[in-house]
């Protein structure tokens, strides 16, 4: 009986030792597996979930970027014109370049005529002759008459001398008109007659208006009769006693002629 009990005790002890050994082997295998999963370069078999706060922030950032991109595309489409397709480009005829009403030769004088404006740039037919008549540039008394054959007395200069034109009494700031259709041949100034405008009447006839201010015309401009040239200025020192006036002279072929023979 005692021997049976000893044998039974030995069998139970053997079973306990066997179970403990198996448990030890299983635990060792689990530790090895966990360590291998933590090694660099090896794929983690477990799915890692992102933090919910991080995911929401990333979604909001992506939505904001989409809205910004859409706004930029809309603004660019409003400011940039659409580029026509090659077929549309071929079907639309090119617009001709604008042309001036005055076809000049490209010289400095031609450029001045174009700059005077569309109405004044149209050339007029100037055909002045001995039988033509002109209007008075301004209405007033004759202070100093034309005289090239004899001398006349100039009060301011206190001397006698020839006069190639007429000196017409006028009030300062009165308008002075072109006496006939003409082209502005020259604009200038000197000490004797102040600011002046030389008009080409055609056929080698020229008319000069002096003692002007605020000149309203430019060189090579074509004028209709009665168009304003400028306004009466204060008299120069050569006419201080005579008072404010307009100096008016006419020439034919470069020689002075009497304007009174052509006034209407």
C-alpha cells in the first residue's frame, strides 16, 4: 500500500513539472515575439489609430486649403481674359490701325499740324490773289498808317521812320481773329512787336499779327477766317505812348504791301 502511494505521488509530481515546463516554454515564446515586433524595420502587426484631435485638425486644414485654392482660381478667371482658340483667332479679322485726317510727310512741321487737332489738321485750299479781300483782325482806329515811300512820326521813339504795316488801336485782352483762311507759317516773338503769328494766305501772300498774348494756334495749323489767333497784349516799349494795339503787316513775295488795300 505504501508503495502505491509513493508511485501515485511521483506520477502527480511528474505531471505538475510537465505543466510548469510547458507554461515556461509558452511564456518564453511570447516574450520573443514581442521583442521581434519592436525591432526597427519590422512591420508592426497591430493597427495604430491616430489621435482624434489630430485627425480633426488635419481635416480642417485640408478644407481651408481647398477653399483658398478655389478663391484664387476664381480671382484669376475674372482678371485674365480668355485666350481664344486657334479657330477663333483665325475667324476674327484684325482691326486696321487708326489713320490721321492729315497725311503729313513725317517732318517736324507735319507733326505739329497733326497735334493741332482733327479739325484744324485738314488742309484748306489757299488761293489768295490781288483781288482777294480780308477781314480786320480787330476793329479799331489806325494809330500808325502803312508808309514805305515816306517816313512817319513814331511818338514813343520820337523819330520819323518807315512803317511796313499798320498799327491798329485795341484794348488789352480783346480777341484777335484770323483775317482770312490761312496756314500758320510761324509763331515767334521780338522786342518791337512782342508775340506774333505769321499766316500763309497762299500764292506767296503772308500776313503778320503782332502784340499778342495767349496765342491759341500752333505752327502748320490750318485756320478758317475769323478763328481766334490770341488776345491783345500790353504794348511793348516801342509803343508805350501809342498804347495797346495790334501790329498788322502783309507781304507779297517777301515785299511789304499796304493792308488797307485788302481790308473789306
